[in-house]
């Protein structure tokens, strides 16, 4: 998992409410045993027609979205079935953060465990992002702030454990393994 401390990116907007995990990564992609390549299936039923051709007006297929690592979405992002493949696909595609007014709890937890920041923003800040698609935004885990290039900023909340893991580029297992000496010492107490 890559460390996330601070990064800057343009935004790409997909202002659709209630995007569920089957839309993020359809069930037919769940048979894989690795995270690698899952980005190719991200929003596949929205990105491609039945013949496999890109749908030109879909935001991720437009030139302006190239290199964007921040996705702005509608409310209740990641609803539906529990599917860890959804954050895997978003990360593999190149996203580091999703900004929305709300997230499904299971998706939010899965995202944080897999190096993806699901940040809840206010309605006003969200509206500004939608109205200014492609705006440059800096997200800092040190200051817990989102700063846009037009001078608008918003603080966000993130629980300490998730923040620690993201800033150190470790998942929950990595966190536990960092304490292996203490765990062994405790287990070997006689």
C-alpha cells in the first residue's frame, strides 16, 4: 500500500447518487485472485458499449480525466453488496480519494483498509466541486484539510487508526506485524 500524506490532483466528476458496488465493479470480475488489472473493469458497463467500445460522454473516457486521482461522486457512494473488489478497482485505476456527501459504511471501511480515501464533504463544498469539474485539489492527511485551487478549503474527519495506516502505507495486517516483537514477548511470558 502506498503512503498517503498529501497529494494534489485535478478532479473528475461522476455526479450520480447511489452508485452501488456492482456498478463500480460488476460481479463477473469477482472471480479474480489478484487486485492487479481490476481497474480495467471499473464502471465497465458505463464506460463501454456492448461491443467493447468506449462510450465517449462517460467522464472517465474523456481526455480531461486523464491523470485525475480524485473522483467526485453523488451521495451514498458504494452502496449495495459488500465487495472489497470495488476499492481495489478504484485504486488500480489510479484513484486515491473519493469525495462525496455520504458513503455506504461497508464500502467506506473497505476503502480505508485498501489505501483509498473516502472523504465526506459538506453539501456546499460538494456543489463547488461539481460546478468546477477538473479543479485542482490538494488533500492533506497531516492537516486533515482539502484545499481547492480557487481558495475554498474544507476540513475533514478521519479516525486515528485509519489515518495512521494510510500515512504509513500499511494495512491492518502490516500494523499487527509491526508489533510482532511485542506480541511474541507477551506470548512467551512464563
